[in-house]
C-alpha cells in the first residue's frame, strides 16, 4: 500500500520498523509496541489487566526487538535509512485497531527530526484514530466503521506481505530516491526557509529568514509546548516584525518532539543552553552578522546561561514571559544587555523576573505589558512584545554596549513595554 502511495506522490520509500508487544497468552492483544532507535510505548492499563510482571514484558520485548532488527537487515540490505530531518513524512499503515504501532511509528519519525508527520490509513477504529490525531500533524483515513473488531475484516485478502516483496519494493524505491535536503555549511548561498539546525549530534528542524542586508540575526530559544514552540503564532508574529525591520531570524525548538514530552528535559537548563550554544555556532557558519537571543519560557533561562559563557559573543537578549530565575547561578556572569518582558497580570512570573533582575550585573530592564497574562494572548499584547523586542535589538545592534538614556529603559529599570499607536 505504501508503495502505491509513493508512486502517486513520486516520493522516496522507506520503512519504519515497529513491532507489536503481544500479551504472552493472547498475542493478538497488544500491551505496547517498540520501534527502531529504542522507541517504546507501553499500555499500563493492558499490562495491569493481563497481570503481566516486569519479566513477562521484558521477555516479549527482547524477542520482538530481535525480530525487528532481523527484518531491518533483511529489508534494507545494508542501505542507510532515508534521512527524515526537516522533511514531511507520510506514514502509511494497512489499518489501525489499537493505535499502538502507529503511535510508535510517529514517535520514531519525530525522533529522527521529521518536520511534519502525516498518518495515512484506509480504515481505523474511531477511538484509536482520535488519540492518534494528537501524535501526528495530520491524519488521513478513508473509513472509520461504527462496528470495528479487527483490520482484517475490511480486506478481501489480508494475507501477510512477504519479506522478499517488501525488500524488492524498498530496493525499487531506493533506485528512484531523490537527494535528501542538504544541511547548510559555510560554503555557498545562505540558507533560507526550512533548515536543519545542527546542535551537536541532534538535528532540529527550524525556519531561517534572512532579509537582504540584515544587520543581525535573532535566534528564538523556545522552551516547549503550545505557548513557546517554533510554531507558536506569538513567536512567529515577533519574528515577522523583526524581519520587516531588516533583522534575520531563526526559529527552532531546543528539544526534539519526543524529548518535549519529558518534563525533566523541558526544565533541564544545562541541556537547553548547550543546544542553544551549538545551534548558535551552526548559525555563525551560515551568517557573518551579530547574533541576539529571544528566549521564551525555559528558553529564556537557556539563553541567559549560554550568554554567561565568556566567549558567547551574544549582542543582546530579550526574554518573553521567561524564567530567568532558573538561571540564577549564572545571572551575575551575563554581559549581554537583557530585556525581561513580562505580562502585568502574570504575577508569579513577574515576581520571579524581579528577583532575577536584582542579581544581574549587566545592562537590563523589565518591560511590563499591562493586563497581559503568561502567553500574551490579549489584544495588543503580541504587538507590545514585538515592538519592545525590536526596540531593544536594534538599539544594541546599532550601538553595542550603549546604555539607553530613557529612565524606564535604563540599566536596572522597569517600565511599560512600548506598544503600537
């Protein structure tokens, strides 16, 4: 089925290996699934209902992991898997009953840096499909029957596709495989649009916009979640305002989609700061301009920790609804001029920003957007943030190290963030 979709789309074909973990005494009932790259999903409710112990689960997983590797070797015949970083990936399945294998397949694609994941199936159970809409960016399904017991009941011929046929189809797809998107280096034209950001050994999808003659570039250091990802409409609005003023922008997420579900990683400031430093180094190889950081949520703490390094070379920093208190041990070492923008109705975060500002020794200010809450969703709040950020960045790119004369925007000051007339 995937091969037919590939022929219609004129796209490359590869396989994402997933194995269902079946209950030992009833293998057709899945208590989870595993995928290549160590991805695994366990259904705790099924494990408890089947009264499975850790050893029971481990034995099944060991067997299925070995079979997964055997099939990969058989299917690919030594070929490297197709690089997914920065790409739109269409995952085709023959049908969905529980959704566990499809969910793991989506997670595998995310782990490998897919920019967008689309799940395409001919038939699925309604309940499973509803859950999978949270795993994929889009789901295409032709039929969700009211009475669904198994995928096979909707096929005239549901016999298994043999290993040899799978290997032959993949080999055919490999011969017609188009080149993967090139990662930019210091040579050749400056990348623009969708890019793959190199952060050490992690590939992270991003959006780079470079206006002609850009005087500087602003790197958006996002935390995670709907309020501060690279897809956030508020962050994109700020980027658009900066672009119209002639500043380049790079929006990317500090965590992979799979990592973003791990709350420990979301608040792992050293990890986030390292990723930001590595991504900034990658960007310096692309653009010979001064670099600023725009931090949101935990990304603001990461930006401050990264800027505290002696040779960071960051021109200035803006924090939107950030958590500078999470960088408390490094605040005194920050030298980049820093603007802390906080919503006037976001009392807990405003208090944390005031406490953090008291520890800073660099030029800094707190800009309060009256009436705004944490995500700045109120009318006029996004414009106020964009204007304040543009004012701060352009001021310090034009006059490095200068302390503004305004009493509400001076060193250590606090005032109302500028808005638009």
